[in-house]
C-alpha cells in the first residue's frame, strides 16, 4: 500500500494524517491497519520509531466512529495500557491529533499526580482511556472507572511492562475486561514471558514482525570509546564540543548518575536536564518539553524513564553507562536516525562493562567500531579477552621453588615490591608508578587534562571521512 486511503481509512482520518505530514504508511502500519479494521487480534513486534502508535490508534478511532460509540460516564469503550507516564501521554496526544475531525474523546490517567482531575474527566465520559497499570487499578478499586464496556484492549510496550513488574497488574486489568473483545499486544522484543502473556490474552492473533528482534537501525552509526570510569564525565565534556551534536539523549544506569551528569553538563556550558523515576511528573514534562523545543541541548535519562520518549530530531545518543540488557541498547539508539535521517550512537565503556559490550555485539550480530583517538583510551581494555593458557606438562609435579623465592612472593603478592631506597610506591620521591604524592601518578596521570576540542574534532573528522567513503561507493543507502 502506497497511501493511507488504500488501507481502508476514512476521509477524516486521512485528512488528519495529511495535516500532520504523513505521506505513506510504515511497514507496521501497512500490515496492522487492515487486520485491525476487520476486528482481528494482533501480536506485533515493533521497536520504537516504527509508527506503531498510529498502527493501532487509527483503526481503533475508525471502529468507534463507525459503531457510533458515545462517551459514557466511567465506562470507556477502548483501553490502552502503557508502562510509563511519558508514553501514556504521547499516546493520548496522538489520539487527539488523529481524531481531530471526529467526535472521539480520550482521557489519560497515570500516577504521580492528584486524582481529582482524572476522576472528573472519567465522570464526564470518553470513548478511549489511556492509562498506566498502577493508577488504573487504584481508580478501579474506588469504582471511579469500570471496564465492563471495553471492546478494544491494547497492551503497548509489553516487554517493558513486564520488566517493570506490572505482570500481576496487567492480569488483574485483563480479568476485568470482557472476554469478547479485540486485543492487541505490541512489544519490541518477544521473550518467553511476553509470549506466555500473549497466549493468555489473544485469540488466534495475526502476527506481524517488522524488525528482527535485537537488530539495530542501519542508519545509526555506532562507536564505542573505552575509558576509565572516573574519566567518563571529562570525556563527555570533550565529545560535547562537537557542534554536530545538536540534540542528544544521554543514558545512565541510575537516577543519581543521571542527576550528576546533567549538573556536570550544565556547568560545562551545555543546557541539560535529567528525567527519572524520582522526578515529579511536572518536572519530567517540563524537561521533555524543553528538550523537544530545543531549549535543552541534552536530556539525561534512565532506561525506564526514557521508554516513552518520542522526540524528533535527536542527532546523537550517548550511552554514558552501557546497559546490562542488549535490548535496552537497541531501544536507546533507536531514539535517533528517525524519519530517514542519519544518527550517531556513542558508547562509553569502562573495564567493568566489557561483558555488557560483548552481549550487545552478540545480540546485534556486529562489532561496534572502537574509536581510540581520545586522551583516555586504554589499549589493554580494548583488546579482546583471551582464554587463559593451559599449563603445559599435564598433571606432573611442579618444579620446586628456589630457596627464599616463596618468601619473596609472599611479600610482594598484591602489594608490589618495596624499593631498595626504603620508600613505598606512594612515598614522595620514589619514581615508581604508585599513586602517592610525588609519584608517577602525581606527575602524569593526575596532571593529564583532556583537550576537549580535539576529541570532538577527531570524531567529526572520522564521521566525515566515513560519509565520503560511503558516497564514493555509489551514494547513500535509500531510507
């Protein structure tokens, strides 16, 4: 199908799509919309940025319109469950946009904000309810919302829903929805837990997978920079000197790290803010709005908080900390290179994260290019780990130690030898490589400063060379 009219959508919806600049359907939209218009159940495997929200919202709105469904107090006709507040809000905004020429109302409810306004909206009535599981169950227990009229039930980002521990909440909600319904389940990955959940919720579903699991977008250029953990923030300052980094998402593993990195960037002259689970809803929304509008150049986020981020024009993704799940890496870098644009993914890897990098490369079935031209590169860290050599000579007896040798080993094990001048490695005046005052660490490591501009220039130069080579081979790959 080359256009949305060919998918069977009614004129008010195609007009809204024209206003929003949609030209032709994405693969998930072309596959899902005709199936959903027929009322079939659907199991969709699609990553963020593939257009899956429109794939389920458009047929939902059309079916409600054709059924002449009217808003009813406390009783929505369609329910969309999302794992995070940000994703729930974005889905709700999509519903309002697509249904602007149709009399369809939508309500969004989530935790972290007072209930009275949400209860008032539910009492006014709406055909579509977008919700996070926790707040929905709270309102159900207070009899503020009833699900006995639900005709379409959508579970979005099911894998993340289960990762966040919502499996029991989802099952409670599903039990409150009529058995006779249309059910849709979307997930970026399809682990056994999601497959088991789908088996219990869906009836003879159509299966659509538009992107192979754990594969990265071809238009994202990926690099890894090996760096000691305590030098990551300094390296980040240097990387951010690249003017091509116009809008960047920086990912950290913890909430505290997100705050520290955001403060560091702000002090370095880069307008930045952080979003994570400890932030209030209003603070998260302010940060997202500022990032979307361009007031912020960098947004620092944890994986869970960022799952609902859908911002256009993200030029770069920086993994300040590598994720311990390969699927999270795929989700992270999928925030860039949207709409046919190119994107950059830069990952910092310290010694403790090498195992995460190996798992990521195995999942995406390719090696991530190493960028070594920066002040903190450690060649030993970058080299592949080798299997330990087997001891020669089988199980024969070991050669006896020389006299005094064992005592010397006992003294030096774990601590290093003591120099003949009587001073330890850390003592002032000793020329060893210890980290005490006056040692080599004080002379060299402690005095080393990153020249920020060259780091950015080297990255930009390598990117330009790669683009030139790509064009010389026959031009850029089609989007």
